C-alpha cells in the first residue's frame, strides 16, 4: 500500500510556504492539501485551485428570495384576503408594490445570506458535531501543513521540501 | 507576495509579535481565571438583569398599565429603548461589513467585539416590542403564518411589519456573519485546549473547522459577499425603524429626513458604545497592543462625522418647525415650544450631550486620550437616549387637541426594565469576553507583516518580511541571516 502514504511538510511562514508551493508545483508533484491557520493571499492560485462559485450561488439565492417576496405579498395582500388599509390599492400588486419594497429587499438579503452560508458549510463539510480533520493541532496556530501523496519518491520529495524551508517533514500513513 | 504598507500609516499591532504570540495573547483571557473586577461587574449586571426580569414578569402578569403610559402617550420608554438598542447595534455591522468593503485593516482588532455588541444589543431591542404586546406568547402572530383566523394575514403595508422583517433579518444575518468568522478562532482554541470538557465544547463550536486552503478561499469569498449584503441591510434597518415614525402623520414625526438622520445617529451611538466597551476591555484583557490609541482615534473620527450629520439634522428640524409657522409644529421635539415647555430639561440634555460634548473630539489630544474618549462616549450614549425620548415623549405630549395634552411619567417598572436590559447586555458581554476569542486572531495574523510595528520598522530599513530559510539539518542558508526574528 505505497499509495496511501503521504508526506506532511510543516512550514512556519506564509511567504516561505507560498514559494514552496510554487517550487513543488514546478517539479510536477501533486499537492493534496494545505492546512493554514489563516488565509494566505495567492495560495489558491499557486496551488491551482479553481475559483469558488459561492458568490454566484448567492446571486441566485437572492433572486429566489425576491421572487418569494413578490409571490408572498401578492398572494397574501392581493389574492387571498385583500383589505382596504388606508385606501391603499388592494386590488393590484403593482400599484401596491411601493409598500412592499422593504419586504422584498429584506427577503432578498435573508435568502442570499443564509443559503449561501449553508452552501458554504455543506461544501466545506463544516457543521455542529463535525470532527475536525486537520492532522496537527499546530495548523490552527502558526504552522502550515502541506500534504503530498508519495509513491516511491520519498527521498526526492524530502530533499525538495527541505530545500524550500520546511521545518518538519513526516511520512505518515493516511487512514 | 508583498507585505508592504506605507510608513505613514501607524502600526496596528504593537510590539515584537510572532504569529504564535497573537494566539497566546488572545487565548489568555479564556484560559486564565477571571479576576475580582470581572466578578464584581458580572454580579452587578446579573442583579440588574434579574431586577429587569422581575419587572417584565410583573408587566406581563398585571398588564401594560403598570407602565407610565396614558391614552395620549401610548408608547414611550419601550420604543425609546428599542430604538436606542437597535441604534447601538449598528456600529458592529458597520465595522465588520462596511469597513471590510473599504479594506480598512484597523477593523480587524475590533470587529469581533463590535459584532458581539450588535447581537447582544439587538436581543435587548427585540425584548421591548415583544413585552409591549402584553401577551408575548402570541408574538408569533407578527409572522406571515397560515392560520385559522379566517386566513388573516399580516399587513405588509405597515412599517411595523417591515420592522419585524428588517430586525429579524438583521439579527440572523449578523449572527451568521459573526459565527462564520469565529469558526477558525474556535478551532484554534480547540486545538490547544488541555481540559477534555473545554476541548469538546470548542470542537462543537468550531463546527469541525480544519483550515484547508479551499475552505479559506470560500471563507474569504463568503465574508466579502456577506459584507456586501450586510452593508445595505444595516442601512435599511434603521431606515425602516425611522419609518415607524416618518410614515405617520404626526407633526415632528412626519419628516423625510428621518431615514438618513436615524442611520447616522445609529452609527454615532453605536461607535460610542464600542468605545465604552473596548476602553474597558482592552485593559481588562491586556489587549492594549491590538486595540491601540490609533483604533480609538479612528473611531472618534467616525463619531465626529456622524455626530456632525446628526447636528445638521437637528438644525434642519428646528428651522423647518419654525419656518412652517404652524402652531402644531411649534411643539415638535426640536422647536421653541420644546425649548421653553415642561420638557425643556430633556431638550437641553439632548443638545448638551449629543451636540456640544462630541465637539471636544475635534482636538487631537482629546480624541487620542482613552480617558476623554470614555467620558465622551458615555455622554453620547446618554444623549442618543434623550434623542429618542424627545422624539417620542415630547411629540406625543402635545397633539392637535389641547384637551388631550398630557405628560409622560415613567413608573419604577419602566425604569426597572430599562436597567434590566442594560444588565442583560453586560451579562452577555462579560460572558462573551471570558469564553470567546475577542479579537479575530486569524485575520489579525494576515496583517501582522504589513501593519505590525516590528515588521513595519524593518521594512523601513529595507529588510524583507520573509525570514531566511533554516534548513532542517541546521545548515542555515546564508541569504539574509538578519531576517530571522528570534534566534
């Protein structure tokens, strides 16, 4: 089971890490994962991660919220139970619409914000009672951990990672 | 990657700090024991809170008649306190969302606590309309739920219902924004916790945050989009609160400048409350290196600006009330009638606390002084309370019919509930300060190299922020040995 072995290389500086990622990438090694204590700008590009589409989902969730608000105000105020409130037009949604703008706005924001965050939690697999998966507790403090799968190139990888400034290199069995 | 920042900018993190030092500084209040002052403050707040709860039970059990309301002034302290607390909440979202969009790095030291303040303040605000219903167990009737009252729906034409939607959206979105930002910091505490129970709790709170590169990419995008959504949201909330008044046809309330002026007033009072809280917190939690004189000064500048907007709005209201020549306008809250009538003391308190006192902040010495800032922030809190009291009690005390003129006198229950909410607020904030990471440490770490005092000084001398690489076999590469901060 050679393929289930991974190298855990620790770095203690974001700039050294970023250069290391570029060096490892240049040697055409696959970086499985990097655990960071804080966001490192440019890391996703250096690793070759695709941009996230969460903002796009937020836009569509917002549209859903707006549509829901329009449907709800129309159904409740115009269709199901029209009432004469201060002479406001209860027979036509579009004529009564200015009074519904705050509701339409709030529901747009409500849907966009909450559904986007729920999508984020689902996609990143974070929710209450979820077990954390960072392999070392130092990665939430001041260490960065680069995980690289090894085949039969342990020495070569170790030498490369050492040269890029890793402060600790461990070969571990994954699972 | 460049961590360069202009040397003109003052450092945001003082002292010679590493990433690990930031971790240590921020968990210290959580892992350590509370001191005597914390317990004194906590028990006083708890007593006030319990007193307030007693008054709430008395109100609910006996009826709203135990308040000082009368047929003319149908809401007074309850709505005053509601608007006051909602307003205080606004600074938190402003700091975390608006300043994020403007890329203001100084927000990072204060956004966590300011958002906590927002959430706790909105809790207090929400209590008042619910108690004022008299039958709080029916509070869910404000929601558009299918029901058996002849399919009776809520009235979407009413600004009071807009308020329900605005406040609940605001509270829930602020909570989610705050919690998402907290996840990496809870994870940090979880990973270093020694006691098993503590580890369990923080593991639960951190939702299993692992800090993968992809998670961080999403985290940053979500923060940015939430900030973009929360910015118009926060402006809409106090706009809608002001419409509770502005859409009515009472002289003094029916005013088109209410929405922008209420929003400015909300930010004004919210920043004052942040100053009050952080002025104490930075001392108690030994976070003086993170919440610096410069943070205080920047917030004071925001206070001068928003306070100026409020002052101009007051002047406009006063002028317009006079200029109409209408006798009914002569008893709005900013008018000659108010200045000479039975509520003159409230009128002058408003001017003194809200207009005169904040002008001291024009002096650089004063706005950079912790003591003065604290005193002025308390004055603004009082002044903003008077603003809402004046708008409500003075305007309602003299309506169109002289035979209905009546004044409002609070009972001990009115006072008790108000004091109770202040106690409740501080109970929540004190518990928060002992158990939550009060500074967004992950975010502060990202600006350490660009805005930390140590790195800024070195950058000025031309030393790069990137340390020299130390090889594992102790054979240091001789690129720039001076770069290693600590030997």
